[in-house]
């Protein structure tokens, strides 16, 4: 282990701010991409629901017209 | 080979394959990144010149390598889309581009944060940094072109052509540290000689590299699933798939 204590690990020989900031920002950027992908999936589900409802309404109307 | 590959031109077949592989790649991502990052941060020795600031390498180098790797993959998909007109190849372009752009942003950010204590500046307009910034603009251009047309297939073709043209930037990024004077250091592992890094640092770096490879593949797979569903929304299988969870 290059660090003697947990405090040493946080301080990173004086470079703590740079090291932790770069790890934090990288995590945020990657997490944003993953989050956006998950949100897109949810909105697709909604769109699919709307599309199906519309198709059902159209089918119903067509039936009532033909009768 | 064609008999094996041909079914995957059918979107649903590609979707099922991606769905089957994704959990494995996601698991590999978490394991390798957890091990690699913990090893790099806490157990690898400090650098004799840069002290502990060099630990940024465990994010910076993998992100930079796969920002270029993702671009190469996107260009190959663009070529397949143009030559064989395979729709799933077209759809993989908007699946890859945002992931590649995010990796480019990570490489630029970690590079700037590393540059401040080591070079005394966040940014210089030298060859390596500028060419990597152009890579980000190429990704943004590909995404913008893809969605710029009313006809989705025209947009896909335009984006595929731009992604192929932009490949010229990849060797420029890689050799920029040799061709021009730059603050950026030369290649450490992506060269034919022995890596110029101690084994105790190389092993966690390689694990982080594997982690970023799996991360890139996992994110692209997640986005490709969305992209396939978006185009197949009217079909029963896609509707069933979206109702499942």
C-alpha cells in the first residue's frame, strides 16, 4: 500500500483535488449517458402505448362505420 | 459466414442477440472497473516524478483510447450501412456516437485536470489536445446530421459518410505527439516496443482498459436496443417487448 492512512489516501500527496475531481466528473458524464438511455427507453414505452391505443380506436371506429 | 451473419440484418434477431449479451458485458464492466479503479487509486505505487497525480491515467488513457475505438467502430458500421444497406448498422451510428462523445469529454476533462498540476495549465492549443477536441466535434456533427433530415435513411447515409471521412482524424490524434511539438507525453502502451510503464502500474491500467471496453460495449448495446425499438415501434414484437418491463 502506498498510503499509510485513510487521510493520506484522500490527500493524494497534495493532488487530492485533481484526482478526485477527475474521477467524480468522469463518473457524472458516464452516468448521464446511462441515465439518458434509460429515460429514452421509458418514453418509448409511452409512445408504444399511445400508438396501440390509437390503433384500437381506429379499428373500433372502422367497425362502427361498416355496420 | 454469410449464412451466420445474415439473420442479424433482421432487427428483431439483432435485438435478441444484444439482449442476451448485455447482462454479461454489464457484469464484466462493473467487476473490471471496480477492481481496476480500486487498484489504481489505492494499491498502485506513486509515480517518482508525478507523485499521486498520475493516478488520473487510469481514467484518462482508457477513455481516450476508446473515444477513438468507438469512432472506428462507428465508421465501420457506417461503411456497412452504405455498402450493404443494413438497417441495424445504420441504427448503430446514433447508438455509438453519444457514447463516443462522452468518452471524448471524459478524456478531455481528465486531461485538463491532469494538465493543471503537471503543465501549469488546463488547456493548450497543441496538436494532441486540438485533434481530440475535433473528435468531439466530429461526434456532434455525426449526431446532428443523423437527425437533420426528414427522411431517416437519408440522414443515416449522410452521418455514415461523415463518420467515414472523419476516420482521417484517428491517425492524426495518435501520431500528433510524434509529428508536432507538444506538451503531451508520447505513447505509453499503444506502441510496438515494451510499454514504458512499470508492471505494478501497467496491470491496473490494463484492467481499467478492459473495463472501459466493456463499458463502451454495454452502453452502445443499451442504446442500440432503444434505437431498434424506436424504428420497430409499430410491430407486435416491439410492443410486447416494451410492455414486458
